């Protein structure tokens, strides 16, 4: 597994843990949320593949910095809004994706 793929897996695993800590019930919800997170990250990667994944890599870097506490939620939202400014569909998907991080 490459470093980028490992970062994605770590992020989605962390997201799934955050989203399921307050849930009671079956594992289907957890699997759905993990699948949604992977799908979103895949869509971002595919969308920006023509720029050598510079936007995608920057996006992942921002998420890792958010997770480590070296960037605030506001900073990540601001930078992502700029990165995705011409992709409103990704911005719409970003909000629920990021919601898991706010539970930390």
C-alpha cells in the first residue's frame, strides 16, 4: 500500500470510529459511512488526477493536519472551499465527510 493510500485508509478508519462512537445499533451504518468516506476520497482523487493529484495531496495533507491538531476546522474548511471552488458537488459532499472530525 502506498503512503497516500495508507493515509486515506487511516483517515477513513478514524472517521468511521468517530461516527460510530455515538451510534447504537448494527454495523451496517458503520460500513455505509466508511464506504461513503472512501467514495468521497476516490471522487476527489479522480477529479484532480489531471493535475498530478496536487489538489488531492494537499487536501489529504490538510485533513491529516486537522486530525493532528496543527490546523483548525476553519482553516481546513477555508482551504478546501478554495480548492474545490469550481466543483460545487465536491463541496456539498465535503460537509458530511468532515462532520466526523468535529466530534474529536
